[in-house]
C-alpha cells in the first residue's frame, strides 16, 4: 500500500513538489490536470521521468474534474476523449498506473417539482456514448498496467450514474477510487456503490471530514473512522493519496499515520 500526495498550490514547481514528496517519505504525486502546468499538452514525459528518477517517486494523474467524454455535443466529447487518450499515451511511456476520473453527471432541467437529468432522460444516447468511450480507452491501454479509476463525487449515488459506472467496469481497464471525505459529505450514500464493486477498488483519496468544517481536513482532525478505511485500502492493495490541500495538513496527516503504526 503506497501513500502519495496531491499537487499543491504552494508548490507550483513539479521539482519542488517532488522534493517535498521525497522528504516526507511518500511514494507518488497525483498530478492534477485542472492546473495549467499539468494539462496534457504541458506534460513532458522525459522531464517527468527525470524528476521521478532523481527523487525516487512515481506519478498518478487526476484528470480534469469537468471531463465529459460522453457529452451529447460531439465536439466537446471528442476533445475530452482526445485529452484522455493523450494522457494514456504519456502514462504508457513512463509507467503511470492510475488515471483518476470524476463521472460527469451531465446537465439537468429544473421542473417545478423535480430535477430531470438529461442523461437519464436520453438513455440510449447516454449508453452509446459511454460504451464508445469505454471501448476506445480499452483499445488505447491494451495490455499496459493502467487503470482509469472513477472517483465517487456528489452524483455517484444517482441511479443512471451507477448504471454508467457499471458499463465502464465491464472493461478491465476501469476501476474505482474511494474518496472517503466525499462519501461522508453525502451522508455515506455513495458507499454502497463502492461496496457492491469492491473487487474493482484500486485507489483511495484519504482525508478527514467534520460536519461543520467539511472535508479535506488533515487526518485526525475530523470524525471519520480512518483506521477502518486504511484497512479497506490495505485489503484491496490501494494506492492512497493523502488528499489534504496544504503542506502543513499533509505533514499533520503523515504524523497521524506514524502515530498509528502505519
């Protein structure tokens, strides 16, 4: 079970981030493609490989939160698909094992009595787009040891989202990321989807949660049974991102882990 860190706004230089990762005794950095310096067009595999080698680390990648490869607009979908394919090519070159991805819920119409989610309203188009994306990724990854892991976010428990995730999981190149703070912030409604597909769990975002202060807290500052989630991660050989957003929070979290003998 490897522990890693997210890219932080305090360390805009990858080399500085890698030095911190090494100093803290962590194994990997999760590069976040929402940041301009980690867009697919900006990632230089040779530079990434050189920095990883010098500091004895490796990478995972967090795809853009807004990625919607099954968008109804073919131009938008094509741009996101090409971004994912470009990232897969980079991952294959420098042995990046995990691409973390949110599942985009799509748009909705607000009616007087309810919300109508358009992916649910147009199930045929939605399913065909998902299947095409899944099969394209499977062909691109081939036999490489890469998993595209779908992270639980606020829409995870919606029935049409769960169906879409099941379609993706029909391919062995897809798996799951368990973000324990997101789950807690949604009254643990997302956990049944994870438990139902627990054999496909490969990645975890670990941070604490407290009702008043929300998630992404340093470990030990909230109300979650963190040892329970660490046991899940160990049982399923997950990589674990200590997903606090500051250097101070990251250091606090590492000290908490050490205090528990982990």
